[in-house]
C-alpha cells in the first residue's frame, strides 16, 4: 500500500479536491476540515494543517511514524529523500558530506 493510501484510510472521512484531499486534522478538535493531504512527485505524503499542527503530531495521532509518509527506497528501507519541506515550511536537505553527514539543514522558502 502506498503511503498516501494508508494515510487516507486511517483518516477515514476526507474530501477529494483538485490534486489533493481535505480532512479533519486528528491532532486537534476540527469542526471544519483543515488538513490538506497530497502526494509529492516521489510518492511521499505532504501534510499541511491550516490550524498549525505539527506533522509529527498528526502522524502520531494516527499511530504512524514520520517515516511512514515516505515510499520504500530501492534498498527496502523507508527514509526521507533530499529536499522535503519541514513543518516550519522551510526546505530541508540532508547533507551527505561536509558537516555531520545526514544532519538536516534548513533553507528559507524560495532559496536553494
């Protein structure tokens, strides 16, 4: 099962829109759907709670881990790929060389 399918199944009720889904956020009382869910080009799940909930809190409420938002890699392990948007909205990269390998570094929106 793809990560998006799993997440939508756990959310239960959602509304399909033009290229994304809207659902009630499981991390807070939500009388109106405020959670946007979509799929990135590489198959990762993209979440945005318009009430400001952290993605880690949303995922935890569903009984998942952050790694469950990513498709399996070619070697069978699930891990984030280079360049995903963190909860703060900044583009986050994993460095493979230089400072501590694998340490996240944030870049302001629109910059690379």
